[in-house]
């Protein structure tokens, strides 16, 4: 029997809020409908306040309306003062580079916050534009630019080979970008116009990356840049393909999928060193916080860090009911900030699925692999890896359409090496900042470990028929897959109030 205590009511209302955002994400709703549902739910919950179950039902309606309303507030506004109003027109505008430039092999993508249209008429505007510029001259965060180009609205992109459609317009909408600018004419007006703290962080990141590249050869330098900073743009295409074939791409992107796994591995290594549980918790939290800062704290990495922190907190607290509410509350807070990520951000979805796997599926897999020795945290690492893979695979197949049958094995082999590689990469960069010859000595140790990981990935990538491209799958298959997983988790769930098993919670 489901008890309607305060914790459970809070959980239900949070889920209703999320459902409201999901509803509005796929169906256009007018403010009249949203207000009608919300007012009806609010009035009826007051009328039936003494009837607890009935009251909760109407509060659910109110929460759904609030969720739908929050998404509606994020829908782009129309008017002369919004830059996307000028799509399909040639204009000249002034804007600020508001994010770290996304440098590619033959061009750079600049996220520019528009401030003012200069031509055809002078008017203050707001909104973001994704500007595709040449590599040189190079522009940086905080540069104020005078740009002339024809704006275009983003459109979905269809893959000619697989017939899969990439919702590029929805992807950019997550960042409030509704305009594209190709082949621009750019003039630099001023520098250092952005946030001073962000400027310092990005400059430190740039210097850190340059020092690593000075002491570690390629492609290992680019690889460690992806590991510790999420900087994967300079990794060679053939190596990227090897990551794709072996299902290990997540290790070079600081997403929730790998940060949550790394967070668990950090605690496991602390256990090997006999570091107490409370201290290992704070060590792992400190490491995650450092990665967030060093990457420039983009929203995706902040969300990933929160997910990693929740996994650590779950292992620290043990009580599953509290962890569930914390997880859902984290989702609500993130969706309040940006409701578009629920349906249109695969990284957000993978972060939550990986976290759910590590929190809820790990105790079940611990029982399956209980006979496996836990020397050097082998069993814990295997359980963490398999938990995340099982929960994320259906979504990966639906979204990217690529199945790597060797991915579980490769991940189990290399993931225990990743925290050590990240630590050695960080020490190399730090030592290089202090004294370049010292960085060179440390760099050789880091290179050896990085080369070993790449050799394993490259060797498995040469095996025949290990990766298959699937045709576009109907979303119903994903619903079925996650329904089966949910049934299994529910069937073997622990009784309310019980803590996680000792094998899941690190020993003191």
C-alpha cells in the first residue's frame, strides 16, 4: 500500500511537474489551457483539503500546469527586439562572445549574445546567434564583435545514409539559440567584456591545455584533454571512430555518464588506500568540483557534476527513499533553470539514466557478481560500469542508432584505468605550469598510461563486426525496454526504510 506521507506527496508532485514539462514539450498548449488546468487544480484542492487523497490528485493537476507553464515561459518571444525576428534577412549587428569558442578542424563556432542591430535600422535587441566563422583571426570569450551576415533559422538535419533525423533546431534551442550566421564579416570592437571570473577560468584552462600539449605528444595530449577537460575537438577522426566503434566515446566527454562512473571509481580507489568513507566522499566531491571549474562550468558539465555528486551522496546516506527524493528534486531544479533539456538534451537524459543505474541497479548486480573478488575494487568497478551501461543502452540505440557489442567488455577493462590517467594528466599539467622540465618527466608516466588505454581501444576497434548501425527505431521500443527494466527494479526493490547493502556503501 502506497503511503501518502509528506515525502511521498513531495515526490508525486515533483514527478507531476516534470510530466507537465514533458507534455508541453511535445504538444503546443495555449496559456488559456494551462491557466484553466492550474486554477481548477488549485481551487479543487482547497475545496477537498480535508480529503487527503482527493486533495493530492488536484495538487497533481496544479503541478502539471506549473510544469507546462514553466516550459511556455521558455518558448522564444516574438517582436522587433528579439534577434530571431530578423531570420532570413541580411543585417549588421553588435554582439558579445558569451561562451568558449567551439574550435573545429576548418572553422569555429561562436555563441554570440546580440546587443544591437546597426543596419538596416538602429535598435536594441536580445537573443543568441551561433556564428560559424573562420579559424583566423581567432576570437575569444568576452570579445565584442561587429558582425554582418544573413541570419538563418536552424532546421532538422537528415542523415542521408541511415535516414535518421537530427533535430538540430531543438538541439540549439536548449541554449536559447534560434538564429544561425554563416560566412560572416566580423570586426573586433573590444576585448575582455565578459565576466571576469569566467575569463580567468577559461584563460587558465587554455594555459593548462597548452602546457600539457607541450610535454605529451599527440594523440595522447588530445586524449587527456578530453579526459580532464572535455576538450575533444583536436582528437583525430580515426581515433574518434575507434571510440565510437568500441562504445567508449563517453570517456572523452565530461557528461553525467562518465562523471558518475568516475565518481564511484574515485571512492573505490580511496577504499583501496584505506581512506575512511567520509573522507573519500569529500575527496570525490572536490575532484568533481575541480573538473566543473576547469571546463568553464558549462551547464551540461554542471548537471553532470550534480549527478555524480548525487551518486556519492546515495552511497554515503544509504537510505533509498531519501536518495529518490533528492534525485527527483535535482531534476526539478535543473528543469526550472532550463525545461528544454528534458526532451532535447541527450546528455541530460544519459546523466539521469546513468545515475539511476548506479544508485538502484548496482545493489542487484552486486548480488549477481558477489563471488567475484573485489581486489583493487574489481567487482565494484564492474558493477558500476554494467549498471550505467544497462540503463543507458536503450536510449543510446534510439538516439544514435549505433550498437557496439564489445562495449561492455572494453569499458570494464579500461574504466579502472581512467581515474589514474586523469590524475596523471592533471599532475602533468600542474607540474608543467610550475616548471616545464618537471612536467616533461611526469608527462612520460602519463603518456605511458594513456598509450596503454588507446592501444586497448584501437585493438578492439580492429575486430570485425563489433559495431552495427541500426535503422531509425520507433520510440515505443525504448518504452518497452525501460518498462522491462523498471519491472525488474520494482520486483527486486528493497523494503521501505531499509538501507543499501553493505557491498554498495563503502566501508569506513
